[in-house]
């Protein structure tokens, strides 16, 4: 091969590799959607019981409602639903079990889809709304920290 053909082949391979890396990063980072409080969302808080957990499809059914977990990005920041145990530590969706008490903070989109900003396990001692208000994550909304996407 001559040097011109090698150069063109090299440039095509570089472009192809760049495209592949960017595509994988975009898929991994989740959907690029915009969510802010100025748009028409119905924000809500719900204390309920887990009915089903669908870890593979990233949602759960609680209080006879399908609650979808968030996974979206804005620029280089990726936001996912905060899943926390009773001590406020991060947990996975598979940690939640049927019959478990939970507290959900989220919003409803105009198409009726319910998205969860945060899902918290509740201790068995929470029976009344007064018991619920004693928990720190109920009184103050925790900061939603994004994951930086490189």
C-alpha cells in the first residue's frame, strides 16, 4: 500500500472508533431529557408498599401504580433515581421486596407516566404520618447529585 492509502485507511478507522465510543457512551448515559420545575409536572410524595419489583425493566409497582426509575442525562451529567435504605445509604433496586414499606418522591409526566426521583425504605416503626415526618429525608429534600459522564 502506498502512504496515501494508509493515511485514508487510518483516518477512516479513527472516525469509526470515535463513532463507536461516542455511541456506547450515549447509550450508557441514558436518555437525554429535560426535567425542571418550570415545566408542567405534578410533583408528589407517596408512602406505600411494594407490590412487585421489575429489576430488569427498571421499575416497580407500588400502591397499584407503576413507578419508573429515572435514568437521564443533561449535557455531561447523568441523573438516576436515588434508592436509599432506612439509614440513607445507597442500595440497589433488587434490595426492595414485596410487602416492604417505602416512601417515594417523584413526579407525574403529562402522559401519565410516573417517575421516581427518590425511593426510600421505611423502617417497620413508621406507622403514622407523624412517624414519617421524623425521618430526615422526608423533612428536607436531599440534593440530587448527578454522576458525571466522561
